[in-house]
């Protein structure tokens, strides 16, 4: 790997951490199941993460009313985020699929190695 690539990869890691963990990841320790996200957290997720979900259009459906935290319907004791659509339907979405999509789009040359190195499980989509 050329020297410049290492610098870019380290820069990508730094941007990822500062852009996401300070705002969007904070939801996990702040909210109880059923709570609606604060306007700041909701805005960060809607603008910086959700558009990178591989099924973005399908997830938002008829439009987003708000985002809430809840227990995953299939995985016991696992909390996740839910989109509450304008028609009242709740749809869970993977925060981590959004993060991986963001990494793949912004840093395509380094995405796969970064994801393999920094995520426990790799989920292809």
C-alpha cells in the first residue's frame, strides 16, 4: 500500500468517528425504548446516515414522521431505531447498515478493508 493511502485511510477513520459518534451514536445511552429522538439526533440521522441505507426508499415509504428507539422485533434484548412513517407504520432500520453504506460511498477504495477490520460481522447488502 502506498504511503498516501495510509494517510487517507487514517483520515477517513477520523472523519467517521467525529461526524457520527458525537451526534448520532449518542442515542443509545440517552433514550429508553419508545422514546422519540431529540430534534438534533433525528436531524443527524436523517441527514447524515439514513440516506446511505441500502433500502432507503423502501424504508421511508410514504414519508417520515419521526424516529424512535425500541426493541428489535426479532432479536431479543436488542435495541434499534424505528422510522415512524406518516401513515403511522413503524419500520426498523439498521443503523450499522447506514454506517457501512456511508463508508462505502465516501471511501470506496478503503471501505471493505475498513469494515472488515472495525466491524465484528460483515453483512453484505
